[in-house]
């Protein structure tokens, strides 16, 4: 299957979010597939990932945006948030690409 390029921006509850692809992302020194910077409203996705995994990572980070923009993210610990974001990403990926 051929996947489209990631969008440059996405819609979110508190307004648009910029999407960037980068190589060798790190989060506190540890490798990261994707990151969401709440202060700048930028999602970065590791561009070296396989296309399906890039999309999964985008959807995962988009879920972080939705949780934080809605205030729901403050209710959960980090492990729960990561699990919710993975579940959202998997469901969205299957919905869009099968």
C-alpha cells in the first residue's frame, strides 16, 4: 500500500498544530518516534520510520494533543495516557488505511 505524506498541519480542539518530520528525535536523551511540544503546538515525527508507522506515530501524538487541549490529560498518569494514545492511534490507522 502507498501511504500519503503526513499533513503539514492538523486540526485540534485548541487550534491547528504544525506537523514536522525529523530524524533522530530524542526525549530527554532517549530515542523517540514522535513528540508533541505543547508550548509551540508542534508534533515531530521521525521521518525514517516506515510509512505506516509514521502515520501511527502521528495519530498517537494527535491523541496527546486532544487529551491536553480538552483537559482530560490531567486526569491520568503517564502510563495510562500512553496506552490511550496507542489505542486511539491504532483505531484511527485501521479506520483510514485498513
